[in-house]
């Protein structure tokens, strides 16, 4: 790890800043939800920042991603603005979807973010569709599809992976194995010894990655993206990670122990990267505090923007429901 840090210190520092921003966003959302400022449910990715950041750093601005109900980190990593994201969570008209989507359905097609999704396993089917559109339009694009290990039990995920394999679609399937499908441990939900077998069934390269290491995720994703872009077809990455909070805010998490959570926190993707950069002399504690202060200020601005924004007019409920006849 020290040699890798030295070789990529500047990029890792930028990735650290992004992970800090994601964590600050999620931490603030947790507080706002607890204070009853946000409607609906929120599902946070605290602890999983390295997967979103590492994977999205491996793609271009005009590439696509599909996300999950736990999609704030993916959105920020893809380049969406925290102020419009926060406004969406507040249900305000300045949000990405005009205040209609809330936390679980943020999308910005212009940015290549094809949507967070409250339906478990829905993202891979959208990614397969995006892959088909890329092939038919002969575009130089790829699509990352984020989904949780619980989705591996959904038929649509297997249908999508099968289609991508048969058609050699430029899709990289990124499974975030945070160890629990809602409240069920992964080993109680799947009768396989490792998820790489899922990729082998569809004759696509599959690799298990340390999802607590942004560098490992970045390197594995970059290789899969290059393969997809060169016509080599889809890949499956299984990123072993962990969510510090419950499945949803308010989840009592009685299904796991404090000791288990602490063991994963010892491998925290932000803390370990900070330590590596400091020990290597690539960054100092003052610079890290500047990063944290910048993230706090940025999210302060986002919250104020959301609070100052207006709620949509009632008539807006009927907008965007139907498309014009083609």
C-alpha cells in the first residue's frame, strides 16, 4: 500500500476529499432526519464511501451509472451538486426532480446518473438498457450499475447480467456487499461460496475487491471499464464493504453486534487513507482539517439552499407524468 500511495498521492488526496464530502452529506442528512426536517425515509451509505468514489473515478463524465435506494454517495461521486440533492430530500422545487423523488429516486440524466431506485435490483435492468443504447448508437460510453448483495436474489438482476453477457454490452456490474440485505446476513440469503460464481455463470470476468479501499476499487473498476470500452463485454465486481448505520434511519440494528460494527470501523476507508497519506508525507493534519472544513461549509450551503427554496406548486404534481406521443 505505501508504494501505491506514493504513486497516486495526488489522485488519492482528491478522492479523500470526495469521500469526506460524501460522509459529511450523509452525517448531516442523518441529523436532519432525526430532527424531522426531512420527509420520507433515508438510507445512508456511511462506511461505503470508497466504493462510490473509487468506481466513479474510473469512468468519464459522459458515462452512465445506475444506483440504488442508498444512492447519495453514487450521486455525489458522479458529479451531482449537494445543494440540489439536499433540496430534493427536502421536497423542494429546486431539487433534481423538482422535489418529487425524495432520497430514493434522485436522477440527472444529463449528468449520466440514470437514477437511484427504491425497487431492489432495478438498476441492472436499466444498465443493460443503457448498454444496448450505447451499442446501437455506436457510442464510446460505458455504464456502471451499483446494486447490493441482496439484489443477487432478484431474478431481474440475473436476466440483466445474462443479456449483458450474451450481447457483450459495455456494462460493469458493481455489487456492494455490505453484509446485510436489509436485516438478513448475506450468508443466510445466498447458497453460494462467494458471489464471483454469479459472473462465471454468465461467462463474464468476476472479481472480489476490498470495498474499504478506494484505490483497490478504482483499479479494479478501471480495468473492467477499459475492457467494456474496448468491446470486451461486461464484468462483475463484488466490493466487500459495510454500512455503519442501519438499513434505514431508525433501524434498531438488533441483528448485529456493536463489536462487529467496531471491527469494520477499524478499517474505515477515510481514516485508513488519511493515515497512509500522512505517514507517507503526502499530506499533513492541517490539510486534512481544511478538507473537513471545506466539506462542512459545502453542506452548510446545501442545507441553507434547501431551506430557502420553495415547495413546488400543486399543479407540478401532474407534470412529467406522461410523455408526448411519438
